[in-house]
C-alpha cells in the first residue's frame, strides 16, 4: 500500500482526490505519475487488492474517486462494498481490461459510477474522473443502452416488490441496514434494543434468505438492492475518443 501526500488546493483549484486500486502495481505507479501531472487531479494513494486491508487506505486518504479493476464476472459488488463501507463519500470508476457488458451492468448495480477501458486514452480517464467527481455517471456508449435497460428492469421489479430484500422481515431488514452502515453486532444490539443472541439469530436468517455466507456479501446484496430502486442514470457523460492507451502509459 502506498499513501501519497495530498494537497487541498492546487493552483487555486480544489482537485479531484483519486485512489488507484489495481493488482498491476506497475500500471498504478505509471498512472499515478501521469495523473499527478494534471493540475486538478491529486493521486492520494494506490494499492492492490492483495494488500492486507486495502480499504484502510481509503479511510485514511479520503479520496473523492476510487478506480478499481474488475477482472471476473460477479466480483464487482464485494470490493466496491468493502471500500464504500470504509469511506462512504467515495465514488467509483471501474478501470478494466474487460469488454464484458454483463460485468458493466453488474458494476453499475454494485454502485460503480463510471467504466473506463484500459485501452482508453489518459485524457479520457481524466475526463471520466472529473465527471464522476461532480456527481455524474459515465459509461461507454456501447454499454450504456444495456445498463439503462437492466436498471429500468430492476426498478420495475422493485415496484412489484420482487427485490432480493423483500424476503426479509422488517427486523431482519433493520439489522442488515445496520451492517451496511458498518456497525458491529454489539452496537446493533444497543441501537435496536435487542440481545446479542437475537442479533446473531437475525444474522443467520439473513444469510440463509439471501444465500450469502458473510456480512460483507449480505451488505453487497443490500447495496445492490438500494441502487436498483433509485432512478436510472439520468446524467450520463458518454466518453469518446481513443488516443494514447492507458495500459501503455510510460512511468
């Protein structure tokens, strides 16, 4: 893990604070160098998912945007939830070599605000980081239609009460929401006025009903469900132009 010294103001501009997460350490170091040459971008740290407790860097560095790689189908929710729990204000850009539209949909459901190919130019990546930091969403045009269609379908299912959390009782839902807020079982017991044993009972039932095996997985389902009932991406900045490949950035 490498935390870089951040600056609050650069040339009179409040910069976008970026944390880079990728298992290709040479890539993150090269990107850190290139991005740091941009006046309104400050790389506050970089790490790999193999580092012990990489989410700890997010809580210390307090980034506006976290870039993260998604290498396999179905693996977006867990890391996004992990980093979001550690630093809730962060927004997320998936910086990936994948061209899989299903993974882009899954990432959007998990809370990603942007998706950038590693074949894209450094200028394109900077553009997306700026858009996402301003609260917009940015996905490539070739994935955008699919993502919007799937998110609209999610909204329809939520309106028909076909969401994954509808199998929970109101008390189980309360416990799950406490987990999503990062509360420990003892804190949940105090807040909800129940015993530690009751919290464990509710937790076991939540795991069984959602088909998960850990609190992190349960929270990922909860975040996905919460995202699905929000309006689809209404302010989407499409990214265009491929110039200099991001993956080919020289240190």
